[in-house]
């Protein structure tokens, strides 16, 4: 369970970092123009990747 939490949190942090450093500035990118959506997307991807390492 701890591995799943760590991967999910890491995904959220990376999702926010992607928004902060690479994200779209003009607002036309649906995922990277909003920090909340980018972080949630990262959390989702992290949770899905955590299932690979059981």
C-alpha cells in the first residue's frame, strides 16, 4: 500500500512540475494550462504506474 501512495504522490508532484516548468502559457492546452488538472492527471498516471510494481 505504501508503494502505491508513494507513486501516486510522485505522479502528482511531477504533474505540477510539468505545469510549472513546461506548461502552456496561452491557455489553449487543456491539461497543462491549469495546475489543478495537471496535478490530477499526474496523480492518476502515478496511481496507474504503481500497479506495475506489486
